[in-house]
C-alpha cells in the first residue's frame, strides 16, 4: 500500500491494471457481475473445524454496471489513462471526473486483490 | 489544443483549453484561488485578494520578479509583453516556462494574479489567448454569471455563492440571498442511475415533505416542478405551514445530465426559473 501511495498522478495514469487470473466471474443481479477472489486458507478453515463450520474459500465482490464496465476495460493492455478515457467517453464525463471515480475504484480492486497495477515497461521486460 | 472553454467565477472570467479542469476552488470574493490541471499536472492558478487601494502594478510585478530571481538564481527570466491589463514576466528552466502576471481590477477592488505553467515549452499564442480571455468579467446589473464544472448559471444579482460541492458527476452550487437559498445541481452519467421518471426522482430528493409534482417544459426539455413545504413539525405540515420549497428538474439528453434547481424561502416562494441554467445551448439568450 505504501508503494501505491508513492505513485504520482502521472505514474498512476501510465500503469496498466491487470486482473488476478484466479478471480472467478459470475453474472450478478441487475446486470452487474460477482467476482470471487480465493482466500488464503487459515488454520481454522482446515479440518476438524472446517468440517463443522464450512468457511467460504472465496471472497465475493459484487460490481454494479459502472464497476463492470471498468472491470471489462482492465484487459492487461490498456493503461489507467486509457481506462479513464473509455469510462469518460461512455458516460460523457470530463477526464478529471472520470479519473477520480476510476482511480478510486481501481484502488479498491487492488486492495481486494482483484487487480494489480503494473508498469508498461516492466511488462515489456518480461520474457 | 486551441479550443478554449470559458469559465466564469466570482465576477472573474478565464479562457483556458478545454482539457484543463478546476481541481481547487474558493467561494469567497475577498481572497481565494482557482487551480486548474491538465491530465497530468497543474497548469494554471488564478489567485485573488481584495485590496482597498490600487497597488502600483509595475512595482508589484518588479518585486515579484526580483523575489523569484533570488529564489531561483539558476533560471532565466524574460519580460512578458503586456496583454490587456496583465503585466508580468516569464521564468525559463530548460524547456519549461512559467508565466506570471498580475492586474488590479478597480471595480471589484481585486488584485488578481495568474500563474500558467508550460512544462513542454511555451505556447505563445495560447498564452496570449489565455491572458486576453482572463480577468474581471463585464459587469451585468441584472445577473451574475457562474460557468464552471459543467454548470452554466445566471443568478439574480443579489444572490451570493455559499458553497460549491464538486463530486464526480454531481456538482452543486449553493446560493443565498438573505432568508432565501437556492441550489443548482448537475448530475452526470444518467444512463447509470436514472430510470426516466422525473417525478420519482423528485420524490426521492425531497425528504420529509409531501411533493406536488407537475409536468412542464424547460429549456425545450420535458421537466417536472415539485412544490413542497418544509414544516418543522407534523402539525405544521397539516396546517400548511413551513418554508416553501420549489424544485425544477429536467433531463438534457445532449448534455447527458439531469439538472435540478431548488429554492427555499422564508416568505414567498422563489421561482426556480429565476436561475437561468443553460444546458445544451438552451436557456437564457446570448452570452
């Protein structure tokens, strides 16, 4: 988190949001999506406690239509700036209005482990 | 880049590129500032302070410049040709340029200072357009003009801005005139939340009072006027007492926004139409 807060506005706009591959996606009510992110297995989730109390192995996060639109634009290729542009165009918002909303939403997705932000140059360095 | 938007705020005007947006604003005419950014960095700051006497403009800018030279000895400075009432100078650091200019408006009794940043090099034509389009607005004895954050409003002259609340897709300007107050609101992204029923929207907005809604037309769009009374008690409500509240709401498909004008008064109700809100070129004649 501290690394994230050190990002400048420019760094953040250049970052590429990449979805967590382990996230499951289901259709939700009202045209949204329900994302399931696997939870780390804690000691109390294992048998015998786990036999008695069946803990969920996934945290579910419901996205409304706006959230779904942003999630779908996070394709691992587009930068945050491009995601903001797409959101602004879709909802006829100014860039700054869209930026505030999208950045806030992306931070929440990162916090919940649904998305990571990478830089394009690092992505290009990968074999 | 040369497409300009015109901002009107507290009796001042600004002409800036359309992709520069306000991120800080003040509502007091005595002292404050507007800060505008492009996508990545700060581009313009307009600050103002009310002064009882006119300062010596040339001397004030010379003082600014010598202070700036002292603080930044490794940078170069050049004079700025006067544009309108603006006098100032430029500061250069490699390709980045900073334009700093000041002026005093005798009518508003306001000292105004503008700082424009050109991180990728000076755009002289744009600099002149920005300076020429900025300063004190032409006075209008019949109304005051507010144009910012996607809102374009003309208020009766005695109304004073109290607060501006700016959230993504939800901008409110609150005005007051003695015991009367009014709010002008612009709600964007209606495709995400608005189901097309203005009356239902109104009922959700007015809490704790019965609303009598009637359909009408406003700015060429279907609109809804809500009349209610804000009573302090249930008894007051039954007796028809309380402050009259009027709400005028409409959807402008071209502006992709729902507009709402609310007036509340102690005494006679204030017609919301007194607040001339332009949405898609409609509403209130030539500017």
